[in-house]
């Protein structure tokens, strides 16, 4: 097991203490930050990533679970963005094969004009994917639409258009990218908060002051370049650099409801191309449940645990009910989660979020601080490549070429076995099953309504850098996002396992139970 000691916190903290100078420090452990760390370390740069809570704690664990080119960006005429995303989607299917799957979508059509419009539009989408296509789109008649989507409304239905896109588990990909970065030599630490930026006499950012949230030890860390990849917290870091800095991003909230599989039996997802507020709504099979979303609500402030607004919940339920024969009520919601997108703050007072560009932006401050913002999970690798290229262009780093197109993500095994519960772990799946063979009680389910085992909790603590009950139940095993009530029932058991593994006392265990119970209650509708 010695090879797996590299993921241990004491090993990673020791690396931090033994290195006085880094090439790159990345602030933020979401999709963008982790991507930058992997790109940087694989080019040979000495890389440190610091995340204030846990990998993908924010936006990056709260997505619609899709890797897609963005059919609606095509409708807006944003061809370049779609083409780039479709290319990256294809790379992800190769490089994270255990987590990414090919998902068929059906757009139900209730007007003849829509049949023509979406058939043509999706043929363009197919063409833009080129060799990395997930499958050709095609029209289906009313009978086939109803047989594939048994809960869809029949009245006035003309037929449907089938197309293919990517589907994945977002926070599991984040954890696996963190592991991949460590395997390639990066030091990646969660529960480590950057408190201040360090500057040279000329006012150039050349390091950070950061605190280990567990030990409260404060570190002064020097580097050649600091990269701000903090998503909706971008403005906070910019204000650390310059108190007068203008707000660069504004949070837009998207919420999702999780329902039982019976609301959409079968293997197809539904894409509703135009809701009454002009957005797209998805109903997507995920971990044997259905994720329904999303909304787009501009907010004035950000938080680590955003809350769904009543109007957002009502909007999703009423939109779903205008298409489904099986009525959705609030009682049917197994979990509700809200995420914040970091949108470029509009220069005027515009409130139209769907008009704000979703492409990523790299901003260089006068101090040399580099900020990456915008984008989406699908293009995380390209965002990272562009960010490190920018640091090279600014002569902060030597010119080394990007390697990530061909780098396999930890766990990738060339297949995606949705029928095997441990398939999502890829190459680690077999090792987790070995834990159960060594100790049979680890094969016990955490809860009768959930497929996860005790072995997965132990695995998350030992080899996936989980440090809190929330890390485990929200982002390693996804119980919080799949069934919030069941999750509330297993918190004490998981806290006990965690406390034993980490060697913590009863008081710490009780604190964990209390803190995570407060959070989990927000996921119950």
C-alpha cells in the first residue's frame, strides 16, 4: 500500500513544508483549479494547489452532470464555443472513460416546425463534433418517442429528435483529477485557506499566506506565479490583490431537483429546448435517479451553501409537469441542490444571464496575478491549457508544451460499466472490492435505499483525501445529492468511521455530526 501514501495529508503537508519555492500556486480546487494544477505539473512545473474547503465543494459538484457542446450556444450562433466543447467532450470520453458515458437525449416535438428545426440544428451539432462524435442524431416518429419516453405527454406530440451527449459524475472527476495531479508530482491540499497574497517590493504577486484549517498553522509560501481559479469567489481574491478592484464576476444560481427513476424510466434523457423563460431544461438519468434542471437566477452575493429559491423550485416542477404524465410534487423530491455560476459581471445593469458569454476568460492584474473565470466542466482541460500558456507568454514560466490531451485521469480503464456499482471507480473498483473480501462487514450498505457500501467510506478517507463527513457523503459517495433524507439517517455511523480512521475524539465526532446535519437539512425539500 506504500504507493498510496502519496494521497495522505501528512505526506502532502510535508511536501509543502519542505519546499520553499514553487513555480505555480493555484488557489481553488474546482474544475478550473484542478485542471490548471494537472496541466502545470505535467509540464514539469513545481505546482501547489490550495482549496479552502474540499475539491469541487462549490459549483463543480452541482452541475447538471453533462459534458456537452451546448446545443443552446449553437442556437445563439456561438459556433467556436460549441466546436471547442465538443472536441474536449471527445477527449474526456477517452481520458476519463470510467466516469464519462454516452447519453442519448430526446427532444420531444409538439410542432411540425420544431421537428424540422431541431433535426437540422442537431445535424450541424453532429458535424461540428467530427471524428469525436458520440453518435448521429436522427428523427423518430410519435410511436417510437412514446415507447422510449413512457411518461411523456401524448397530446399534440409530433415525434422527437434523438441526439447524443456526454454524461458524468462531476465531483468524482474532480477527486480523480486531484489524484492524477498528485501522481504527476503536484502537491494538492484541501481544507487550506489562502488568507493573503505576498508581493515583491515592486508590487508583483510572488506568493501567498495560507492556513491549514485543521492545525491552524499559517504558512508563507513563495512562487513565480499565482493563479486565481476560485469561481464565484474570484472577486474576493482580486480584492486581496487590490482593495479597489472592480467585481469581475457575478453569481448566477442554477438549481436541480432529484427524482425517483420512475419519473423517466428507460435509458434516454429529455431535453426541453425552450422553457417559458427561454432556457433549456434537462431530465437526465444519473445514479439510477433523475436529475432535473436548471434555472438561471442572478444573485448579488455568493456563499458556500447556496439555497434554492421557492420560485426556482416551482418553475422546475411546473415545467416538468407540463411535459410529464406522472405528476411531480414537492414530496417526490429526493434531494435539491443549488450551484452558482461565475458569470462575467455585466458592464451595464443587464439581468439577462443567458446572454452573458459562457466562454472562459483569463485576466492578468497589474500585479501579475492571473485569474481564470467562466467556462464549464466540459472545457476544463482547455481552460487550464490557456491559463498556463498565458503564464508562459508573460515570461513567468519557461516554455514547455501542454501534455494533457493524452494524459489518462486516475481510474481510467477504457470502459464505463454502469451495471457494476464499483464501475465508477474504474481501476480502483477491484481494490475496493478486495477491502470487502478482507473485512466482510465493509460490504454492508450505508442505507437500504442507497447502493453505497462502508468500504467506499473507508476508501474515501484513506485514498481520496476526504477529511469531513460532508467530504464523504456529498462528494465521494454522492448520497447527499441522491437522497437527502436517507443521508441524514447515516451521518452518525459515517462520523464514527471517520473519527476512528483519523484518530479523532468523541467531541470532534459530535461536531462533525452537528455541522453536516445542518447542511444536509438544506437538501431536503
